[in-house]
């Protein structure tokens, strides 16, 4: 989804979060946060600058905030009529530039922070009632004790709230916002809103992962959600027929499926398993899609039942690292290996992978230094140097 820029006629009523999400796309978000009790926030007890220059100096503890201007017509404020003095308990408005993130920061002096948060809540409630359910899901409205700001770049918001000593927090008033494990959820000054040090962003540039790298084999029974309190586990199947039933037809089109040990590939679809399947720990193997003949192959995906998952992951790691060696990217025709406990699917189709992630399959990623953003799964693989995840870097 994408929040649209608002017209000048209604801009004076625009929420800070509307501006923030107008500048970057949003997409499918995680499930609602667990209903753990919120705690008091340092944002309510921290420093209380009485001027915009004081707010600027406070922000500069965490990131760049240069060339402060209070000109209401400054072109760095991207929406004509964006809220200013007299709205939301705001007495002064200014704008500065975060040179590190190459984006702007709109600053608001708000001596009556409760009035500001109440106005934010009222505006969010209005947008939610209009059916704009993604409001505030990727909020970049940051609050302190006597000032607030909108960060126009995700990296700016992360720099402001991520340091352990920061007394700044993201303000959100959407009850469906998901706060992952390892992040704070604190009381706001108005009921129905909360403060957090988690910056959500669908582009993968939000808050870094803080949760432990989980080992699904030790987590017990599957849980019907993302791992805010544990791993949902990995899927399994007792045969190729059961695996086909699990993934087809909604995720993988197996209308045409060939069960074979032959090495089948095409110029457009390259499997992960290369050579005799048994050497990769694969018990039985099938290929779904239209095989090549008079016409080129279409929609090829490979299904595997696996007797030795460690061998499969070890050989897949070697193949992945060899592919990444030249330019740090996998070939567009190369499949990614998504695994369950004793099954795997090989596909180079991003839409198929999205469906498989919903079924709790995870991608074997062996990139050096890889980590997933907060809110995504990051779990132990069976081979050192790799993780299992449902996050893929934007290409």
C-alpha cells in the first residue's frame, strides 16, 4: 500500500506519520504486538529543551541536524501547509538536514506533549476509520519531552531511537503495530498510543534485529505467529505426495509434476541441487512446471524430501558462496533453497517464495555478515556460517 500526498486544502490536518509514510512505500506488516504491559518512557522524563535550537542540539547527540531554519516556506518541508505553530500544541516549527542519511528532519517545539499526542491519536483514529489501515505502521514520528520531529528518512529515525542511552522514542497510535522481541514498548501520555525504540520499515532499512538467533529444533510445538515469543517451527512432510499437497496449488503450481532423479534444469531455471540427489541428502525429488521441449521451460520449481538436511545445507552453502563470489549477487536464474525440517523447495520465483514463507519455510542464507531486520525470522541453520530466514534483501 502507499499513503498518498495530501492536498494543500487538507494538509493543515495532516499527521506527522502521514508525511513520513508518504515519502516511502509501506507493505505487508507483521502481526499485532503481544499485549505485554507498557512501561514508563525516558521520553517523558528526559531533557526538556525550551527552544528549537535546544531541540536541535539534543538531536545532534544522535545524528546530524544541520542548517536549522524556522522559515515556514522552507522548501525542505515537503508538504504545503504541513502542521505548524498553533496545531497539535506546537509553538514553533523548524527544519534541519540530516547529512548522514541525506534527508530532512522537521522539528516541532511542543511544551504540551500530551496535547500533541492526543492530536496524533485523533488523527490516526480518523484515518483508520476511513479504511487506511497502514497508518502509523511505519511511523517515523519521534518524541522527546518538550519536542517532537518527523524524520523523512528511515535511517534518521533509527539513529535517533536505537542508541541504548537515547531518550527519544517513536510514537504510534495504531493498535496493530507489531513490536518484535528485544524492543521496548512504553506508555505514552494518552491511552491508545505507545512509545517504542523500534523503527519498522518494509524496505529492510529499519531497526536491526535484536532477538536471538533461534534454533527451531529446541522450540517445541509450532506457534501460530511470527516469533515474538518463540519460533513457529518448520514444516514437514512424509513423502513427495504430502509435500505436493502442502504447497500446491496455492503456492507452487504442480499441475504438471515429474518425479525423477534426473538432473533437470533450463537456461531460465537453475536448481540448487546439481547432480545425483542422493549425494545432496535428498531422498526423493520432483520438478513442477512445464519442461522444455519445442518451447522453453516455464515455471520450474523443485520439491525435495530430505533424509540428511545437514548435507543438503552444506552443499547448498558451497554453491551459494561460489555464485556470490564474483559480484556479491546470486544469478537471476539461480534458485534459492527454502527448507522445512525434512523437506525443501528450490525456486527462483519471488512470488512462490513469499507463499512458502507463509507456510513457515525458511531460506538458507550464507552471505557473510547477513542479518535480518527486526520483525523477520532469523534462525539457526544446520551448517555454520548460514542462517534460516524469511527476509530477502531488496534486489
